[in-house]
C-alpha cells in the first residue's frame, strides 16, 4: 500500500474476520469494511489513527472494539444486528454516528459524546425518546421507522439545537404529542408521515374537505385550540351512537359528486390540449370517413 494513502477500502471482500494491519495500513485515517460478513471488529484498535470507520451491512451484534479509537469522528455501523449502543464512552471526538437498520431498543450510553452533530437511529426498535438534552451540538436526529408511540418529556429531552428531526413511520397516535416539540425553534425539517395520528380513513378525509370548504375552519391559528374544539364539537360532535348518520351519507354523496365533477373537468382540460392532427392525418381521416364500409 502507498505509504501516503489515507483510506483503506476492504469492502466486498467476503471477510469473516479482520486481520491485524500492516504497519502502513495501521496509519490510515479512513477504513471501509462495508458489505462483508464480519461478526466482530477484532484488531480494529490496531488502526490507531482512524478518524472514519464504516462497516455497513455486516453481521455485527456488538460494538466492542471501537472504544479505543480515540481520534474517531465518524462511525457508520448501519444495517447490522446490533442490539445496544455501547463502547462509545471514550469517543469524545465523535461528531457523526449512524446506527440505522439495527435492533436497538433504547437510546443510551451517549452521555460523553457531547460533540455529536448527526445521529441516525432510524429503522430500529426504539419505543420512546430518551434524554438527549446533553447533546447540545446535535443538529440532525433521525428516528423514522421505529416503534415510538409517544413523545413524553421531549420538551425537556430533545436539545434546542436540532434543525432536522424525522419521526415518520412510528406508532404516534395522538397528534397533540407534536406540541412537545414547540421548543425546537431552530427546526426546519420534520417528518411525521405514516403515523396513526395523521393516517385518515376515506370518510374522515371527506369530512375534513367539507369542513375546509365551509370557510370558517381556515381562520383558526396556532394557539386557538379552545375555539377550534368548540367549533368541531358543534359541527361534527362525537356521540356514542354509530357515526354513519343520514348527514354523513349526504355529505359523502355530495363530496363524491364534487370529486366526479372535478375528474370530468380534468379530463375535459386534457382533451382541450390534445394536439391537432397534421394535414396528412386529416386527409387520412377524411378518406376513412368517406370510404365505403365492408359489409
């Protein structure tokens, strides 16, 4: 290996074990171990100057071994079988950490990693958000595709430094939980799609369209919860009886006709922009029109 080379790429080598590096290899600052069959990161501490380590799509179950890489600032162990966050206590320079696509259940053992700016824990089995308030430099937090069902204490647990937060594809059932994120004043990207709190049935979508069409619902602003609740309680009260009332059926019929009318308008609009046939095509059409039919 060239002695000035800073990256050692061992991806796609079908490695089952990481061998001890040569003196030259031990000096690299970036090590790529993606797409192998590694169960452990044996001998990883022999790479004493590593700043970036990526071992994506292996068969790792534990994180032991990386803890002595004190110069590490970027670590990507996504898409393995890791069960817990561990071994990062002494990685005080870590700024970028990706553990997506593992089997992690709890966000823990990051107390000393206060320089973290990027943390990806998506596609795991996390059911709640732990206290991350000590990560005061954290900008991006990815928690989509987990099992989070509430955001309790997030008003205290999530640092105000966040600019990106993903919570899509979780189990959050109450939309009011999102109010616990009000303190994230620097947030400019957030996703909550595909949670029960924003998934609506066809009838609910029709009802929402009808409410919006009435006009008054457009005037409510953030903070008008009491007024909005009173309005909704009047126009669509919740009762113990079955909600498929005569009014519901009328509403569904009206909106169905409105949607059908809109579809017809779109089809008509598409027909109007159909390009005119060329002169040759017009001649063919006229010839076909006047030609005798074969009986």
